[in-house]
C-alpha cells in the first residue's frame, strides 16, 4: 500500500475530524488579523543594520529629524500683498503644529547685513510692499539673499515653499490632518470653501506615506471582494456545480486568512507590497483544489459505479504526487524572494509560501473529506462535452495539438526569434524606486514634488557629515570646496552648509566687497561672527547645519529628481570626491535619498539572485521528480523564454523595475512551471501506454490540457484585480503577470510539445519494462493519470 493510499484511507474514514481541524485553524488565524498594522516608511523596508539606515540614524541623532512636510504656494506673483498675507498665515499655522520641530519659510528665513560695523540679522521679509516700487525693492532684496532665492522662492517669483521638519515621534496621520485643516481654513477665509485652492499643494514624505496608507487600505478593501466574485464566476464557468465552485473558493479564502493572520503573529507589519499577498493566493491557491474537483468530475461518469468516498479516495491516490510536485515548485519559487534584502519582499515570500502550503494540504485533505461526505452528484455537463469533444476549448486544444507536432521545428524557431527580439527591450530596462511613480500627475503630492524639483532646488537631500573643529577655517574651506563641487552636478539644485553662512557673514562685514566672499583666515574671526549672529539672530537657525559644540556639520545637497537614479548618481559623485580627499574631515554620506538609492542596488541583486535560485531549485525539483536532467532543462526552457519576453516588454514599454515589479520573476517561475510539469507528467504516461509522439501530444492536450488552461486562466483572473489598484506600479504588476502567465502557457502548449517531438527525450520514451512499443500502430491504452 502506497503512502497516498494510506492518506486516502484516513481522509475518507475521518472526514469530519479533518474538516473541524481546518476550520479551527482558520478561525484562530482570522482572530489575529485585526491586530495587523500598516507601515509605509520606506527606510523600514531595509534591515536595521544596513549601512545606509545606520548612517541615516546617525544623521538624525546629530541634527534631528530629516523628514519634511511642505506646503507649496503658487501664484502669478508671490510678492503680491494678498499672497504674502496667505503665506504668512500658513507659516504661523505650521509653527503652531506640535509635530513640526522647525518651520522654514519666507517669514522665518533670515537675511544678514552690516550697519555701523555691527551684524544685523533680520527677517527676509520685514514688511509687506505697499506699492509697485516696494514690491520691486523686495524682489531685489530676496534675489540677493542666497538663503532664500531659488530655495524657498523660485527665481521667477511664482512659487514658494514652506518646509516643516518633523519631530522624531511625529504621527504622520495627525500632522497631515492638521496641515489639511490649516489650508482648508485658509480657503474658507479667502472665499474658496470646501476645497483646497488649486494654487496650494501639500507634499513631502509624511503626506506620501499617509496617501500610501489610505490607498493601501482602499486597495485591500476592494481587491478581495472583487477578486472573490471574479473567481466564483470563473469556477462556475469551469465546473457548473456548486461543490466545484465553493470548495476551491473556500480553500482559497482559508489560505488567505491563514497567511494574513501570520503577519501580526510573527510581529510583522503590512507594507506596500504586502497588498499583493491576498491577490497572489487568490490567483494561485485555488489551482490545487481545481485539480482535485476536476479529477472528481472526470471520474464521475454516467457509467461509473462508485460512491463519493470512492471517488474522493481515488482522487487523493492519483493526484497526491503531481499536486505535491506543483505545490513544492510554487512554494520554492516564492521562497526565493528571501534572496531580496528588502524586508517586505522576504516577508511576502514567506507568507505566500505558507498560504500555498496550507492550500496544498487543504486540497489533498479538506476538499476530499468534504467531497466524501456529500451525496454523489449528477455527472458534470462539461465532462460529457469532454468525452464527445464538442466544446470550444476542446476544439482549440486539438487544433493546437494537431499543428504543433507537424511544424515543430518552425514553431521553436519562430518562438526563439520572437522571444529574442522582444528580449532586446531588456537593454532599455530602467531600475528605479520613485515614490512619486505611485501617483498620477494630477495628484497634489506629485504636483508639489514637481514644483520643488523644477523651481525650488529639489525635494529632498543627500547629507555629508563633517567631523572636526567646525570653527577652524581649514575645515570650513573643505566644507566650502565640497559644496562648490556638489553644485556642479546636474541633479543638484541647491546646497546648504555652515560654510556658506560664514562666507555671507564675511562678505557683508566687508561692505559686500566680492574679494571677501570667502572663509576668513582666522578661527577667532569665525567665532566672533557666530557670536555677533547670536546677538542679533537666533543660534537655532543653524541647528540643521551644525551641532552646538561645533564638532559636527552637515552639507546638504538637494536633488532635483525624485527617482533613485539621480540620488544614486549624486551619492556616487559625492563619494568619489571624498575618496579623492580621504584626509579631509568627512565622516559619512547619507540621508533618506541614500536609503532609497540603496534600495535600487538591492533590488537588482535580489532580482538576479531570485531568478537564479528559482530556476535552480525548480529545475532540481523537476529533474528529481522525472529522474532526468533533461527534464529539468526542458521545463526551464519555456520559462527562460517567458523571462526574456517579460523584461523586454518592460524595457520597450518603459515600465520600471522597482520594489513591486521585482517580485514578478520568482512568482512567475514558481507558478509557470506547474504547466510544464503537468504536460510532461501526462505526456510520459501516454507515451508509455504505447502512443506515438504526435498522438501522445494530442491525447495530452485533450485531457490535461484542459486543466492547464483552467489553471492559467484562474491565475489571470486572480491577478486581474490588481488593475484596479490606486498605485501605478501595482497596476503594471498585474499587467506583467498577465503577459508572463500567457507566455508560460504558450511555452507549455506550443514550445514544450514541439521540443519533445523534435528531440524525443529518453525519460519520456517507453521503457522495456512497459513491454509496449512506441510506433504508430501501438495500442492506445487509456491513461490512469489525472486529466487535469
């Protein structure tokens, strides 16, 4: 007695116990789901001991939070009195928000001038201009203020930014709500009630994170209901029986509940990519139940004399090996996501693998146990259609099976040409992690970031930390030299450092003589300038530039592109300079953008490693299952063509390889190989039963082909709900899954049959032990293997 027979005996003997056990496990995990929390912080997607995260923590410990929330105001002329009045009220309102540590705006920025050998520090805007001449005088004053011009106010005087630095314990939701109320109240006062004026935009990473959280919740609310309804409709079309619809459906829901319940149990949080988890399971977890129900219906023929228990028992015995094989390959592909250093990708792989494992066990235990208790139904209508071969799907499958063996070499050559031609697009593939790519250009978050990048010197920065005696002119000159070097980079908008402030002090204290636009030669003079500033201004104006023991300073370079390609280039450019000045006082390069740039490197490495691992592990499994190295090569060939095509499509279509689309390859390999396994498994049986290769191909597609197509369509239906996402990368992911699964299906339906006909690999040929020939006159004995 085989192991599968032992399992089958146990299932049909104790079905109620098995059903109760699965129900209890599902209820337990369902009770954990309400405890799950959302986390949209990008830096938390990398391990805490990663160098870029450690550097960011170091910067924040020295200079406070680097997170910024911004309000961008646009107008035909920012210096109009009404516009200035609104900006002042916004600045005052932001200063009253507890979650903001410091606010920088036109009405908090300073200007430095000299008067009677005294340093005067005053507001950049002292009073509102009363007429056109006063407005022009203010315009000239701001244009000469390097702290403001091109930074807080655009050079065309049509845009200005109010920047608030977050406290380290600030709540994004509370902050964004206060900012929205501030702007809404202003809108009501200027007779624009009910909406934020089109000329005022709220932006920054806190706003982005809140938008992500809101959209994630909305996506998760609509993905499951819509996906489940679509899956119910699909299963009804496939099986036309209540048990055929409900059992795979219930098993899928249970797998989703178990995997989502694992999130809080493991102490994890729901990240942006985690919203893919229910969809992945919705698309994949029902495949195994589909096989079990399809086998039950296939065996339940009008002339069969068997009970429900007999059919359930037979299904377990016949399907245990192929279902376990396809389940293990899918799980292996998902677990290859562990090769990503990105935390949510690792967690997604584990959670999805656990869900698939639960679905496999449920399909081999829970579904047969339930089937054994139900009364035997009438034979399914589509089973009778299969027998008579009158259905549309059967005609399509037979047509494919008829033409492929006849034109095998031409088909393989054509597929290679198409795949390689499409694959050329991979040379144009762009790797990027751009938080703005989640939104359309009409979104306020995107609009504010665009204005900051195009008009106000950049939306976020790269920091270089300097360690030493910051009042030492030698150190200040090195800071100044780095700042000058950074300004030459095409992606650097504005730079800020304590050296620039000291240069400004030296200039104004020498009657604006250009010869003194430099760092003073004396440390005492530097110290005196800083003391004079503290007497007229506020020393805390420099808290983001230098610590008050004057032992550390920060050089901030704002990047004018929100994508990580630009940040990567600026980081590389900065590190190159530091390497050439290794004897300088520079300690490290870091910041939020550096963390994002680091994501790109790890996405590329994780993508390549996960592809190699997926192909290697799945190849070993298939080779071991078929006991043939050639089997592994045959199974991988269609997948490699599909990979080549999908990366080519991404390159030609301009779809970026980012945090979400980088997950595609492992999922595609783990799922797509199922089709080749089922084809090879059934084709081998048909050949060993005595069928000639071309006839064996037709017989395989007349039986197993139906299950393969159903599986592929179920994956497409499951992932199609991603097209409804609020996130553009998630929509692209759904589109790419559809293309990749279609490519895998074509590989299994067209390429693989052509290959086995051409090369007639030995592991698929009849053995001497079978005692059956392989010629065209060999008897066409019926197969005892599963039809789906």
